[in-house]
């Protein structure tokens, strides 16, 4: 048995027009998760994808601090805030634990509603 947890991106479902290659690769990754999940499920291995939204990390702190861009991004998130790294921890713990042993091939958005249609 085992647990495989992949980190995708909100761009799987809500691509950014200036990051076409990144969005396409994350979409392909989501399909890969479903394919591998089907192949290894009978061995008790789960394969899932955590799909994070906009997280406040060192990687994007400068962009999110921009007085024009930052508020624009926050306004697009239904929860009106950025995620912190610990916001994804509960999802990862669930998928890695016995409590998540019957979840496989899933993409779980941790994005404050950013990937919701509308």
C-alpha cells in the first residue's frame, strides 16, 4: 500500500493567460494522477492531487505586495484572502492517513474558492 500526493495548481481549472505552458503542464499532471490512480488502486495505493490557489509564500511575496496587483488577486478569491502554507496541511494529512484510504484519483482544491465557476 502507499500514498502518492501530487501538488498541482489552481491553473489546472483557471489558467492564467500569461502562463500557458505552466497551466497546460498542471492540467496534464491532473490527468496523470487519475491514470496512475486507476493502475495502482488494486494494490492499496492512493494517488491524489492537491490543487492550491494563491499562497502567500516567498515565491510570490513581491507580486502580492504590489498595491495594484495584490488587491486585484484578493478580489478574485471568494474568501478574499491568500492562503498560508498551513492551509494545505490538513488536506495532505487526510490524504496520507488511514482516514483518506478510500480517496484516490481526486483533485482537491485548496484555493479559497478561486477555481469555482462564475
